[in-house]
């Protein structure tokens, strides 16, 4: 048993840290936020082709790097820290993850190599509930006639849909017990993508309506045998990814606050020297390191292989802690920045908005705790 | 990162578990899950016999080098030992101050004669130790020690003053004491580190009754108490260095064992909630899940600590650990009593209730001893975040 990072893992983390500090600073984030799709296409291009990050969790047989949850978490933490605006989360942590966990072999061969090479941008709905995409599926009906599927319904929240080449859409098929998964190309008749103006502009969401979108049979991409297990595993890994980003957000809130309080003087001294300020920063650090332990632990468990149930609970634990820590630190950052903390100009507001928006992605902390309690108290 | 255990580790784990299964039975059966902070008064006579049972199996001081009577186990195997010990319900160790604190201190700073004299008694479970650091005026500000010591013409030492919060002094043969050997000195300078027998006319031990009714702490009064000439550790005036070195020996190997006990207490709370129906209460369910999250945090945090974290330098996970576990434990105590409801307000001998009451009361001490919450937050801010330092005693 060894809980230390390998040299390669440290290298990946440090590379992510320096690239993102360079390319996703405050000015770059603000510029990306006001761009057409909400990200800098050049940076996204480099992430995909030059850095190869899209291939991190993709198996080697599909052209990926075949690395695991630990490497992915380390990169995502840095992305959260710099509020990277890019469809990385939707392409890799949602779509590629769903394909890997519950996609048919044919679908995996069709999409994963292009994703790994950074040539394709995909997305999928991001529910606010804890039922592992059953909520999303309930809003879309799929009917089959011969070799053609027809999809009707809507998805209230899909990240980066405006930039995606393909959308992975969950739907209910009458007579089936579990959600079905379809690949829908963006340019198709009957699909309407309506951008939402979110307060958190670092990750764009759209609402989508499907008015009788027709698809060939091969665009139903789930593997019936792995569907049930795969939904749970994919949801767990997406929660872990969200947790890793939230951890990065929290860390940056602390770093910004420590730096600011060291320079801000009142009563003739840096406010960082007041115990009231020190203790609040220390409390942030305690919660961040606790979250870090939970996130790294869940990642190590996922990477090492575990039962579906154990992985679901461990990732729910990490996600619960991360959401609470993230909001706590964002709120403390504003408070400890004083007046400038609630201005547009200073960065705490950007982290505060991400903290709140991300708090309910795939379930809020209260709902996840109830799920954990159900597992603990069932025995 | 790799959470998979090696096969040799698994074999060792099985060996410890099997030994515990065979030996923590019969007359020792009643000691299961007893003792430890908050329950130190549980059957000390039998627990000392248990220490000798452990010693006969060579299961005391397992991390010490073989030349001093230990097993020289690796960190991983020490962790496994502590985990399996706690998993089996092994009682709180009467010898932990000797094994964990003064023994390693003597190995690092003691003279050959001191090692020969004291280490075997610790290994064998025949001599027990108490720690004489805190004083009424030296709590968080430990360097403000006022107890005095001086050397007589024959080379022996005398001690005058008072120590407080001395765990298990009434069950111990020896005490190590930090005392001021240079009159007029202040702060960390001019202190010496002495070893004294407790059974002597110059020592008076007075129990302190705690809020939970028990008395596992004491005040210890020294009125010209004597220490042999050869029982000063390190050099006169350099006691602070020895005392601080001692605190470094807590390397975290026992923390996973401590967590096994926490998990046991958590299970007691869950069982209580299931038994009285409060497990259906949504708020209770939230708090149970939250407590579980804390258990997972502590486990992975300990694994981070034991893996050396991110290499040399700042150990952020180690810095937060005491604050984290003590506050978690205190919360668990409150949850336990909230789950019990009015039944928790009645003094009880019910084994499903009494341990939770003890947890509730004693966990109030967790955030105070070994660095209060407030001191911990200072340390975290200063060492972890490089924020400006609080005033320190002038050196």
C-alpha cells in the first residue's frame, strides 16, 4: 500500500499547473467568458492536441493514454483552480466517461479515439439530482420504428452544448427498465439548443429541446449488459471530477485570500497578522486538506478497481465534502477581501459563482449525504 | 498511489489478528474496547496483566529497534499492528506513555545507563510512566514552566513545584518532568529533563475529577522530590530540546488504530439510532453521513501522512490532523447524545449507552489537550500558510 504520487503523476500535475497559470489567468478567463462559446478555441486546441489531456482516462486500445482517475483528478484540480474555460469537463468527464462505462463496443471505437486526439467535442446532460441520469432520461422519450429512432423531449441543462459536435442524450424507451443513451449530432433537424445566460460564465450551459429528432439505429450507443453498473460507475466518476475541480476552486480561494490579507494594511499592520483572520484562513486550509484526502482517496480507489457500490459511496463522500468546502472557501474569500471582495473587478466573485453553480451538479451535498446514509443504515 | 496491500503485509495482518483472537479471550475478554482516553480507569490491574501478555508475545514496542527489545517493524507493519489491535477491540494501552513517548526519547537522547535501566521495564510491561509537562501557568504556553530543580552536593537532583493534567500518574511508577534548572531563566532556556520515581515522600498525587465523573488526570506536587544524579536526560539547561524531540515521536503510526476505535464508536452510534428509530430522522441521517465522510477523510489523510505526503518539506496533511480528528470526535459525541435523546441524560451502566456518554463528555477534552484548537489554528496559519506569527516567549 502506497499513497504517494508516482513521478509521472507529479509531472502531469506540475505541467497542468504551469500551463494553466500561463494560459488561464484572470484576464484570459474574463476574455473567454465573454467570447462566443465561452472558451478560447486556441487553448482548447492545445489541450487536445499538444498536451494530450483528453486522452488521459481513455484506454490505450481506443487511442488514449490509459491513465486513471488519479491523473485525471490532478489535472482537474488545476483546471478548477484556474477556472479553465474549455469543454474539457463535458467532453472527457461526461461524454468519454459515459462511453467508457456504458457505451457499446462499436460506440467506443467510433468516438473515443477522436476524443483522445482532441478532435471531437462532446457533451451530455448534467442533472441536479442523485439518480444517475434517470432524471434526464425521464424528460426524453425515444420510440423505435424499424431502423429509425425518434427522440422527443428536452434537457434543461447541458454544458458546452453550443460547442459540441455530438450530444449524448439519455431517453426512456417504453418497456425498458433503464435509461437508453443516444448520440445526437449537433447539426440535425429537430434539435434546438438555447444558450442559458448563467451567473457562472466560466462554464456555459444550454437547454435543449428535441422535437422528433430521428436517428439511425446505430446511434443508440448503450451496451445493455453494462448499463446498470455503468450508470452508477459513470456518475461516480463524474462526481469525482466535479469534486476535483471544486477542490481546486477552494484552494485558489484560500491562496487569493492569504495573498490579499498579507498586503492589505489596517490599524498599521497587515490584516493577516490578526488572529481573527489567521484562524479563518487556517479553517479553510483544514477543510481543503480534508477534502484533498477524500478526493485523492476516492481517485486511488477508482483507479485500483473496486465494487460499483464502494466506488459510488466513496465518490459521493468526496463530492459532498468538496461542494461544502468549495462554497465555504469562496464565501470566506469574499468576506476576508472586505469591500473589494464583492466587486466585479476582483476574482473571488468568479469562484463564488462557480462554487454555487457546481454545488448541485449531479446532486447537492444534502442529497448525496442522504444517499450515503441509506447505504450505511441499510445493514 | 496504490491501495493494494502486499502479500507479506497480508500475512502479517493475519498473524496479528490470529494472536489477538487467541489471547484477547478468557480472563481478558472483559477488556475488549475498554480503556483509552475517557475510559482509563477501566480495570487497570487487569490491563497491566494484559500488557504483560502482550510482552510475552513480543507485541509491545513493535516499532522499536530489536537491540532495545522491539521488533523493528516497518511503518507499514506498525500500522497494520495498530489497526488489527484496535479492530480486535484491544484495550487502551496502559503502557503507551512509556512505549510511545519516553522510550523513544531515551533511545534518541538518553545515556547508555538510562537505556539499560528503563527500556526493559517498558518493553516487559512492568514499569509505567507519566508525563510531567503542563503546569497551572504553563498550558498552551508550555515554555512558561515554573517548577524548579537543582543539584545537591552528591549530584542528585531535587524538584519543587506542581504539574497538572498528568494522565495515569496514580497508576505509574515513574514520571518525566520538565523543570527550570537555571534560576531566573525564562522561556525555553534553562530547563532540564528529569526522571523521577513517583513513590517517594516528596511527591503527592491528587486526582482531578472530570466532568464525566472519572479521574484519569492528576495534579502532581513536588516538594523537594529527588531524582538520581544519572537520571537527567540530555544536558542540564537543554530540557526544551529533549521535550520537543519527544513530541516528534508521534509519527502517526497509531492513528489508523485510533481510527479503528473511532469506527467502532461510530457503529455504536449507528446501532443506537437504529434501535430507537432516530435513524429515520432526516437530520440524524445527514449527521451520520457527515460523520462517515469524516471517517473516510481521516483514513486517507493518515495514509497521506504515512506515505510522506508530497515529499520532504511541509506536511499539510499532518498539520491539520489533530485539529480535524479532535473536532470530528467531539461532533460524534454530540451526535451520540442527540441520538440517545433523554435516555442519554440518565447516568447509565448499559453498555449501549455508557460508552456514548463517556464519548460525549471526554471528547470535550480532545480539542484542548495536546494543543488546543486555538493553538492548532495558529500553527496551521503560521506553518501551513506562512501568515505572521503570534508573540513567542523571548528565548
